[in-house]
C-alpha cells in the first residue's frame, strides 16, 4: 500500500504495482499520460514533475511532457528520455484586480482549444496537470472526456503565496478548482485548505520528495566545504532556496546578529538569486548589522547536497511555505534544521524530535534555537538521526512515485 500522510487515504489501485529495489514497476503496459508542466525553470515544481514523470514511466506508462513556456528543464526532462514540447499558456491567477482577473481567466479558458488539439494528437489515457496555473489544460481534458489529475502546488497571496484572486471571486475560483478534475492532489494540507477551503478534504495529500542524491550524499563536511569554497573551520549556518522577501532573510539576519560575538568564526551561507532590489537590500542589511564579513551569498548552486553537508545547521526562516522542500532535503542529507512553524513546514518537522520550530518574526526564539544547535553536538546528532529515518519513510522519491502511480492507476480509464 502506498504511504500517505496521517489522516489521509490513498485510492485503491485497480492495476497492481510494486516497488522493486526502489523503483516502481508494473507487470504490463499501463497507458499514456500527458503531463502538463507549466514551468520549465529550475524550481520545485519542475523537479517534482520530473520525479513524477520518471515514476510513471518506470511503472509502465508512456509519458509525454508539455511545458507552458521554454526553459532549461526541457533539456533535463529530455535527458531522462521524456518527449517534450511547448504549448504556451499563462497563469490565470496572476492578478487580483477583478476586471483583469476575469479577463485572464476567460483568455485561459479559451486557450483550452490549443490543448484540445494536442490531446487529440497524443490520445492520452490520463492528463496530469502539475500546477494550479494550467487551467486551460484541465478544461481541455474535461471537454475531451479524458480523466484529469490536478496537482496543486501553490498558495494564495493572502498567506504569502503567488496566486492572486479578488476576494469576492475567491469562492468561484475554489469551485472551479474543486469541480473540474477527476482527482485533486497537493503536497500539504496547508495548500489544500488555502486553495479549496471547505472542500479541502477532496484533496489527496502526497508530500514532495527529496531525490536519491540527497539520501546518498557521502562526502565529508570538509570535502563539501572545499567544493563550495567555504571556510574549513568554524560553524556554518545556511539558508537554502531563492532570494525573495517571503523566505525570511531579513528576519534571519536580525535574529543572528546577537550571536556573532558568541561565535566569532561563524559563517552565514545563503543560496539563490532574486530581484536586484531585494539582493541590494540584503547586502545593505548585513552591512548595517556588522555581518558582511561573515556572510557568503553563493548564488544558484547545482550541487545542493554539498551545500547541506557543508552546513552545521540549516535554517528555513520563511514567512510562508506551501510545503518546504529545502527542509526535507536537509533532513535527507543529515543536517539539523531550524524552521518557522508556517504552512507545510508544520507537517514536515516534528518539533524537538526531527528539528526545531519557531514562530515567524520571533527573533529571540530563532536566535535561541540556532544557539542551542550550534552549541550542543548531542542535540544535533539526536535530531539528525530521527530526521533521516523520518525522511526516508515519508519523503523518499520511491514513496512519492508509488503514491502518484497509485492515483493514476485508480482512475477509471
């Protein structure tokens, strides 16, 4: 039986599958899947989409991938053996002004005709839409009578997400999301409740996964630091992810500043890029706080397992998180985590068991949690051992893929 988060249930599969040596396999051909992956950028949804595509393929499904726009992940998917193409479409939830919102929604609804043509060409048994933004693909699948799974990964802007809808029209948006697909999937209860409201129980919760490379990271801390040109000595606090205000960098710097005297060799390592204005604001803040000499802005890093291994503690100080992928990646590598108790993170970290949680904007609580971990090797070891076990059981790619295969297999094709 596929693993599911506590309090949720997985559908019974009408087509048996098994997990052999970490790969999901099926004894016979399963059918054709058209995977609609709006983003082709290097982000969380595309990495999850790739695991999804690989898992379905390994289970016997024929997978074709349609991106919403060109991008670097097209080549990555193709390198994994997936046929890819582009059907241009836009996010129907990108503007909150009522008139502009309705214009965008109608435009994307009409855009379904392009997807109908692609569906007629590909003749899939299932359309799997990997983002709430791809309304046109869901509408097209419904018109064509093809079973459609809508995998929701985003949050509304009122809780720090990037999806917009006028307050008066949000009930309509929720009805559209709830009623169009045959199945709804989300990585966290936080997403389901935010996007669906009272209809959240219709959503099957399938947590995101950390890829095998995070679980299989074997380099020493010193080797990882050399690879990233980080100091060999002294503790390192790391923040993974992108540079956006919602990720809480200012909160982190303000909380850490009082610890500088206590840990004179402390290094702060920050990954990712962001808007130029925000990057400049971060540089100004670390200068103002006297942290400039110990802060390393590393930019985008392809070798993220090395980053986690190089750090003594990983901090995820976000104001909002739909899931919290960087948390499970750090857990998989074996680096202790301090994170804010927001969104999907609350469903990942078990406070004082697999990591430490603090309220967002509570500077004293964040400083105290970081200080506890930096100064207590036994605590770090205890949290890491429990976190790695938990990550292996709940967030390994084979668990994620088995869940997805179970959902696709249970559809009435």
